[in-house]
């Protein structure tokens, strides 16, 4: 889901601003809502950061292959822990 899709489907206009329907938070400006949606609800730009060589990977799969080939001592660790937003 993109930020634009999220704004169209999961937010609503209120008397005082905008409301995130996903978590119930209110925002005075659409800009604030956008940043909130991008940071908390839309993970399109998430990537994995390798702690050993600081390389970034777009997918869990490519990061997993990288770890198993280059950093065998990390094998078995939960790759989810290395997600960067
Ligand atoms: Zn929210
Ligand atoms: Zn690495």
C-alpha cells in the first residue's frame, strides 16, 4: 500500500483536521497525517540494514541470502530485527 492509497482509504476529514482511521490519532494538517502514515502504517520504503557491512537490502529474501553467504555467524537470527524505515 502506498501513502496515497492509505490517505484515500484509511483517513477521514474532521472538523478540526484529519483523522487516521487505523489508530485514531488526529492531525491538524494533511502534511502531519502524511508523515504519520508513512512512518507508522506504510512500510513500502522499509529496508533491511546489515549490521556487519552496513549494506541495505530491499527484501527479506535478498538480505537472507546475503547473511547466509557472507555472515554465517548470523544464521538463524530473526531478520525482522534489522528492518529500517
Ligand atoms: Zn495512524
Ligand atoms: Zn553484510
